[in-house]
C-alpha cells in the first residue's frame, strides 16, 4: 500500500490503520480487496478523506491519495509530507 498525502488546513484528527487491503481511517473501514491490478476506484466512490482516485497498479500496489489535516502551526514534515509505503498491518504513523 502506497499512501500519498495532500495537506489541508483542518483541526480534524486522523488515525490510520492497515489490515491487508483495508484501510481504516479513524473508525471507518475502506476495503480495496476487490480491486484488480490495473484498475481504479473513482474519488466519488471513496469518501471525504480521499483526495484522488484509488489505483491498483499493474504490479498489484494499491495507491491511495489521502487528505492530511494540519493545524495552524504545522511542521514542514506535515505541510510537505513524503509518500509512504506501508508493508505491514497495524497502525500507520503519520508525518508530525
């Protein structure tokens, strides 16, 4: 799973967790197990935390574009986050 972040000014909190091809954002589950290689799921079908379509690359990598909320005094790492590759299930550390 490859996560690409799009910073947005907001005081909302975000917690991420991976379970296979499922991403849990706060308490809401988004299951991508049914996406075949080379397919996309449109933004309109995803939800408020997503910034762009979900894509399953031909090599099977799932690429998700997520809005990343930040406060008024955010760090450079939060304002300009690098994409991350998530290899294991469990909690995902966000740029601070």
